[in-house]
């Protein structure tokens, strides 16, 4: 009896370890309403843990030219959001896999090692040339739970294509 | 009862929109805006502005039909309709209006809008 219970526990732990690799559930920060409101109007308010604190500082310090757009904020909101992002940014080892090589003050989440690793097998016709997607920065197009900062593989639905099975 | 509530909601929203717009119009008048013109607002809304070698317009993201959803040119994100009649949340939040005037004038026109231009936009939009 005990042997069966132990086996069950080991198996469950094993399954847990495997699925934890597939998405970041459990590691996403609590959503700050100011951040989501102010930074989620033109694109998904991206989870802070997808970039390092340094990368976030660069972005928040250059909102007048935010990847070609103007995303300026009143000072109070800007500082509050920056503090939130710094507190919840990728740190330690995760900062290295979410590092964005080569960019000064405009780090791109889609250029981080981890992100590229997760998306580099997707043919361009499914995203770039897909009218309903257009860009890998358009998370919500395929990740139905993106607003809740959940990106589970089995919940992916690419418009015009369907589920994604790695 | 249900229709009464609906009417009450619409009236409340319309009142909220009117109050915020009137507030801002008064402020813009204080900053030098003269009589505000919906026609001038419309013209500026649909106009093509040349910025950084690009043609930009409010319609670039908001679309040509204010009763329809727009789409962010770069990210593809859906933008709710601008029409305050259809979208009861439009023109109800003063801070939001000012924030977007600042960002979008700078991007679309390449500069901040004058008080008069902002007033014209508001009197144009509020009847859409």
C-alpha cells in the first residue's frame, strides 16, 4: 500500500516538473491595476518576469519613443509602474534567459533567448503572414489566457490553424 | 423595470460624458481656445499628417468609421469604437482623455495639440 502511495507521489512530482517547464504558472506576479491599465491599451500588458529590471528601466525611461510610438505617462504613474516592474522582473538565472542581446534602451521580449526558444519553430505563415496575428508580440491572438498571464501550450489556438503540438 | 434601468444607465453615461467634456472645454477656453468647431475637429481627425517621412492619421488606428472597432497599426490590438454614443466609456475619464491627447497628438501630428485643436476634437467626437 505504502509502496503504491510513494509511487503515486513520485509520479505526480514528475508530472509537475514536466508541466512546469511548459509554462510559467506559479511564477507570474500579481497584476498591478495601474500597470495593466496604462500599459495594456495598445498591446498586452506583458508579465514583468519576461524582462530583467535593467531592460524595464530602459523601456520606462524612453516612453516618448516606445518602439516608434509615443507612450508617455504622467510622472507619478511612470514611477509607480517602474517600481512594480523592477520588483517583479526576471532576476538571477532567469534574467539571463530573458536577456535581450544588443539593445540599448529598447529591449524586446520577442528577442529574448527564452522567447525565441519557445517560438522559433512556428512557421511565419502562421503568425507574421497571418492576418489575425501579425506579430509575435500579439500574444492574445494565439494565447487565449494571455490576459491572465497564462501561456499553457495546450491552450494555444492559432487563428486559422488550431492547436499547437510540440 | 429593466428598460427603466437601461434608460437610467444611458442617461447617467451621457451626463458623465457631457460633464467631462464641458469641463475640459472650459479649461481649453482658458488656455486660449476660441469658439470650438466640430468641422475643424472632423477635418483634423481625417487628415493625413506627415511625420518622420510617414503619413499618419487618427484613422490609422481608430479606423475611418468611429462606430467600428479600430486596430493598433503595429500590434494589431483591437481598439474599442470612439463613438461616445455606442461606447459609453468614451469621454468619461478626464485623465484618460488628456493622456491620449498627449500621446496621440505627438505621434500623429508630430507635436502636442493646441488647446484649440483639442477643443475641436472634443466637440467633433462628442456628437459621433
